[in-house]
């Protein structure tokens, strides 16, 4: 699974075989982490950057009354806050949704990757910009789309991100992937109640837009689901940039 990082960063263009070998060396010793474990907590002093190589993780905040807001979902190949070591204290928490393989990159390793390898540094800047674009899209999604279209848009985004690292399928106009988000997770991500999420999922099922069984999401007609929610993958910047050596 370590090549999920390479597959992702290759889209920025310009990486050499030596750069790829350097990245693979940096993530050569992942640690297994069980589902439902915090990788870092709000208020912690950040010492490491976390890279997800297998499984799903998420960024979240807990409100004073105990409510949770999920603000990001991490898939294989994603860094959790690449430059977080610059900060004095964490202002959010990161936890695993599924059993994960996680690489803990020290500050020194991140500095060496960015200062000593300009093409890798450029690819990491690209990844950071994509993370910011995803956050902007989530804000638009939650603020302006109807509830059923919010969920459909998220499903389309996750398919595109997983497909980019070889973890989704697309065949005869349809698509499928394993999804780790429970209805409670979707509720905390989209600012809905679990009951409302359940109703919207049922609406998508009745419209034959999705089939969801045992954490496996099937999209019978990907183009139709994208049209339904107005999904445009341009903000994910998945088109490979020209190779710039």
C-alpha cells in the first residue's frame, strides 16, 4: 500500500525515480493502529506528521457540549497536516476510522524531504493545496446543497480520491468502493442528525443512485450521480501535470 503515496504525488509531476525511492524509504516502517484510536489530540504538542498508508482516518473537533464535527477524511496516500510540526499546539484531533497503517514522520524527516529534495517539496506543496481545495468544496457543499446532494457529492469525491490511488473500481459506467463512514460519522461530517442521514440515504437508494451494503458503496451510474449533485472533480486536480525535471 505504500505506493498510494507515490501514485498521489506523481500527479503533481516532476518526480524522478530517485525521488520515489526517497519517499518509499521515508514510509518504510508503518505502524498498525486499531480503529477508533486518536493519532493526536487537541492541545497536544505536535512532534510527528502522520501519513496514512492503509485504512481511513479523520480530523475532528469536539464542542464544549460534547458534539463532534468531522472536518476532513484521510484516505491512503494522505498526510494528516503536513506542516503541523510548525505549530506549538494542536487545534484539532485526528483519529482512525478503520484499522490503519500509519507512518510517523519526525520533524527532521519532513524538513529533509522539503529542504533536500525540491521536486518532492513541490509535490508536497501541491498536496497541501489540494487539501485546501477539498476543504473549500466541503464548505460549499454543507452551505449550499440540499442534504441528499451533500451526501451524493461526498460519495463522488471519495470515489475520485480512492480511484486515484487504485482503491476504487469503475466499470460499464458504474463504480464501487469500500466506505468506512457510518451514518453517525456522516451526520457529524455534514452537520445533520443520524435520522436525517438515514432518510437521505434511503432517498438515494430509492432513486437507484446508490447501493450500500456491508460498508460497500456501489454507484450504478457514476455520471448520473455526479450530475445529480453537480460534482466536478476539477478541485481535486487529478490530471497529471507535465513531467518537469
